[in-house]
């Protein structure tokens, strides 16, 4: 819920910044700079509170900074404690609705950083026994943002949030892999025709096909983990451009120590803070991993739609669970709506990857001001993929059934069956069989018996499912 959409009392408090005074509704924990961001950036209408993991990570960063500043004697102990308590409440989700800035914004994330600073400062003021807006007792910039810049606090929070979000994405991916494994086992006995270039190829089992889907996606669990580890290197203490201006020499290691404790993640300081402040390579790598997963998911969904096509004029080898009527004009039609929506998820993720790539390239000198669109794209892709995979698993894969007789009939009527006979009859004879089958419409099985090339017992042995789906020793006549 966005608090700016609520009915307000009409009471305000006066706050000021570089541009002058502004009236802020008393109900808001955020202040003047967030108000200006609300006016300036009505772009995507996707608010910061759409991504709770990012809010939680911002609070973790601010808490670690307050702990470090307290230990260094840079901030009053009571004020630091109030900030820490406010951060803990923010981490619990108590103030999510007050994080209202648009995810797509100018200023390299300054509006997001100030939204966090203002909410935390105003809650800390209440803890100290003061009114919201009485910043002489706890100031968003002087106290909550002490020893920081948007340029280190914002990307550090983003990286922590992305790690936690990708961990959840991995869980969704693992559950989908398990669903495909389960279908692989269920369909292990169902013989069918494999296809290449949409043409008959060689026999396999439907179970093998689904096990291949599971293996294909299982690779991406490790790939995601490899890439998100790049986010463990952070630039806290870099401040504006990486030189550490306005920060105590001992602040960075102390802040990162607290950040490790608070997040439970093995974060480390970047070896070169200037490079870490202007580089967005880790975001590019992770976006690429998300795109790769999306491409694989889309290919699998294409297959599911093909395999279930029909029911009378398509392949009709599997049945997808019916989810809804498929047409406003054609009675009885049921469409593969779940694979279709996952295809569209993949298209969006692929597009987001291009956005991330272009935005990363657009960085100039000591800062990439395009980070907000990178961040928005990454979080959107993760959410779409997670929701898409959960939907695919629960509302499609789990309910797939096999049309065993259709699969078997297609195998025995297929020209591709001749490939299984090639080691026994030779290439030339097999080619003639295929040609005759195409010309007459007869099946390979019937032609072999008709031409007395093999006995029925020999033929049935060669064409038994267990003999067609794996390597075997053979003896040509």
C-alpha cells in the first residue's frame, strides 16, 4: 500500500532543503527531498516499496553505518541507538509504505537514498521523544547518512538485496527442476519419436525428454550462484567517487564488519574503491545469467506448446492441464496459456538485459548515473522469472499427462524409425525403405515384414523401447 494514496488529515509540517521550504503531510515519515522526487519522477509508477528486499537492504546499510560511526565517536550514542532501532523496524517491514520514490529516477539513486534517510531519521526522532521533522536532533544527511554518499550506500544496498532476491529465485528454479524430474520418472516408459528440425528423427522416451528439461534448468542454479557472488564486493566507505572523502580512515573496514554481521553475508571491501564506484560489470553479468535462464525457459515452453498441440491436428503427445476457456468464439478450445505467459516473461527479461547493457555502457568518468534503470530492470526480471517459474510448475508441469498410444503410434508410423534399423539393414536398404514408405504411405514396420528383411521377432526386439533409447551392441546381417 502506498501511503500517498491514503486519505490524509490535511495537517502538515514545514521542511526545507536547497530549493526552499515545502509542506509535508504529518502522516509521512519521509520528508522534503522525497516529496520533490515524487513530483519529478512519475515515470514507471513502480515504487520502491514494490521491492521489500531493497528496503530491507537499505536499512541494513544505514544500520551498519550508524554502528561504525558510533564506535568511532562520530555520532552521539543515543542518536546512533535510535537510528539502529529505526533501521531494525524498517527491516521488519513496518514502514514499507513510506518508501515511495519511483524506481526509475534521475540522480543516480539519490532519491532512493534520501527516502531511506528521511524515513529512518523521522522514526529515530520519535524514538528519541521528538516530533517528525525536528532534524536538529537527528538529521537525515548529518546523522543517518554520516560517512556515506548515495554512490556507496545505494549500490551496496542494491547488491545485498539482489543476493537475497536471487537466492529466492534459485529456490523457485530448484522446485521447477524437481517437477520436471518427477515427470521424467513418470514418463520413463512412454516411447515416442524424437525430432530434429521439426522432422522425425529417432525414438526416445517422453521421460528422457522431460529429464533433459530438468538437466537444462539445473545448470542455471549454479550459474546464478556464480554470478551473484560478484555482488559480495562492496564499496562502503568510498563516499562520492571512491576517495573516501568525509569518512574516517577506520570507517570502511568497521562498517563492512558490521554489514557482514547484520546481513549474514561474507561481504568484502572492493580492492579499488574508485573502480568499484564507477563499474557496473557485476550487474551486467547477473543480467546475462537471468537472460540465459529466460531463454531456456522460453525454449522449453515452446516445446510444451508443440507437444500438446492439437488435439486432433497437432502432435498431441501430452496434455497440459486446462486452465481456462481458450476462445470467445470457438467452443471447446483450450489454449496453453501458462507456457504462453512464461514465453512473454522471457521476452521481457531479454529486453531488460539489453536495457542493463546499454545503461552500463552509458557510465561516464567516476560514476554511472544510469544505475536506477539497471536496478529496476534486474529486480523486475527476478520477480517475473520467480513468479513465472512458480506458475509454470504449479499450473502446468505438475498436471501434465502423456498420451501414450498417440506417442507409440507415431513411432511405429514414423519414417524416422528406419534410423533404428540402419545398423542392421545398412544405409542403402534403409534409404529405400524410407523412400517406399513416403511414396506408399505404409509404415516402416509393415514394410520390413512385407519385404522379409527381418523376422517379426527380430524386428520387435530391435524396436523394443529399451533397445531404441540407448546405445547397444548389434550384429549386422
